[in-house]
C-alpha cells in the first residue's frame, strides 16, 4: 500500500465508517484500514483514490484528505520541522501558481488517546508558526481544534492554500492535508430549499438517506422502491447517485404530489436528464403494495416508514407502549407485502423508531416475526476488509445502529434485511 488517506467522520461515527468501507468496496478499491476512532478513519490503498468521485458517492465524510507522512511521537514535531523547507513537503502542500498562500490547522484523534490528542493540540500553534516563518506564508488563527468544512470552503484553503491536518494515532502523528469537503450547500438546498417540505410525514436528512442507499449495496441499474416516499428524499438521493430505476409509493395523495414537485425541481436545479431515468410515483397503501408493484421485481427497498405520532414527546409510558403496538402491526403488514414484490436476495434498508421515556427505551419487538416471514437480518458491512477489527462500532444491545439527536423522543434504528 503506497497511498494513505483520512476521512473526517460525521456525527454518527459508526454509520460513517460503514458507509465509507462499503462504498470503497463497491467501487473495487484495494484498501486496508490502518487507524480508526470516533473522529477519523485512516486507510492505505495501492492506487490513488478518485477523490471527487468518492465524495460524491459518500453521505458520511465531512472531509477527506491525503497523508503526507507519519511521525514517531517521541521526536515530534522536530522531525516534521526538518522537512518543512524540503521539496517533498512543499510539493505536497503548496498549491502551484498561487502567490498569496495561507493555511489553517485542524487536529483530530486518530485513536491515540486523549493524552496524545491533547499534546498534539498543544503543539499546533508552534507548528503553525514554524511553517509560517520557514515558508513565508500566513495562517488562520489557531483557536479551535478543528476547522469546520464551512470555514475551509469560505477561506479558500482547498484552492489557494491548504488545511494542515494533524492526526494523533496509535502508531504516531499523521500529517496531511484536506483535499475535499462535503458539499454542505447542496445538502442544505435539497433539505431546506426544495419547494415541498412536510414535517408531519417526516424529514429524513438527505445525508442519512444517501448512507442508507449505500447500505443496500446494489447496482445502479437495479430497481429501488421507497414505499413511504413522503416528500421524496430517498428518491432524489437515488437519482443523484445515478440509480436509474426508481418507484415511490405512499398512501397519501399529498405525499405523492410533493414527491413529484420535488423531483421536478431536482431536475431543474441539477445537470441531469429526466429521460435517463425510469421513475414511477403511485398512491398506494403499503398494506396493498403488491397490487401496484409487480411481483418479484424489486432489488432493494430503502425507506423510512411512519415513525409514530408527532405528539409522542408528550406521551406517558402506557401511551408509548400503545403506539409501539400500533407501529408493530403496520411494519409487519409492510414486510408481508415486501416479500411479494422483492426479488430473491433482495435487500431492505429500513428505519424502525425507538421511543425514550424516563431513560427507558421502547423498540419494535418484531424481529422474530420478520424472520418467520423469510427475512434474515444482515450485517452492515458488505465485506471483510483488512483491518476491520479496528473499526469499533457503537451498536445497540440488539446489534443495530441508532441514529439520534440530543433531546429527541424518537430515535432512528437502522436495520438491514435480505430475503
């Protein structure tokens, strides 16, 4: 392995790692995981990565970059200072043809522990001054441990300078630069800027929808179905990822209309040809899904069903238990229909609600019934990459990923099933 890359992870580090590893595998990348923490994932590859392609496929990484070198902790940063004025360092970090170059500094925990992270962060201002004085370039004030993607973008560091990234790993201190950031403006546009938004029917973040699509691990020509399409978030992310055959259904006439409006808007805003896609939107109750979707034609179902009453935050324990029972009936009815329209070896990536009340959690206890319908719960990783034991996932007691935000009454449990 001759190339080393880092990924700055999203809020849910487990889901971010799964997304990155699965997408790399699907793209046929030969790679090894060399370090991992709740903040970053480091990999080594034989061939250089196509950064823009990879960032477009991922929903998880806030930043991505390449490592220049790994330095032993005992001689750091003196061993770095010896190289700053050398050609390899300048060729790697300094953009060509730019006269007014400036840089910023971010420090991350790569798994080396709090002490190593704290020492590296303490040294960051000294490192910034040394580079500034040696190379005669300016740097952003070293105030926070991490520069946000917004700051990196707005200060032009990717084009007119560089973001120096210091990662405190187990093996030493990695020094690199950011080469790409997540297109946060586009995600915000698709989330808040589209014409039809409906909080009642659910507003799954586009980044989460994208990661769930990647979890399906299917080909771009396979047929995808969202049977609770709402305002069309999964549908729009499928289109942007290049999936050509898409069906969206919902029991609400308004939801189907909202999805139609949002997809028309998407084709106006993005350089896509509507004629390149086969998209079908139908009003259909999930309990009668097979009357609208042909038998055994769907390769993947990716969806967020109804997660319960918006008033659940005001429920007492008995009301929550009652709501859970109602949702269990809905979900089991949905899975009964899913097995009719899903191909053999088809995949379901779905969100189950998890309710919280007085520090107690209430989940849908239907996994055994789903198994009896013929489904198997799948692992999140679609392969077994070298170094996967370093990933250290944070999973629930029933071995699932929970996507939550502080203060929320209802969290999202992401599960994968195959037929």
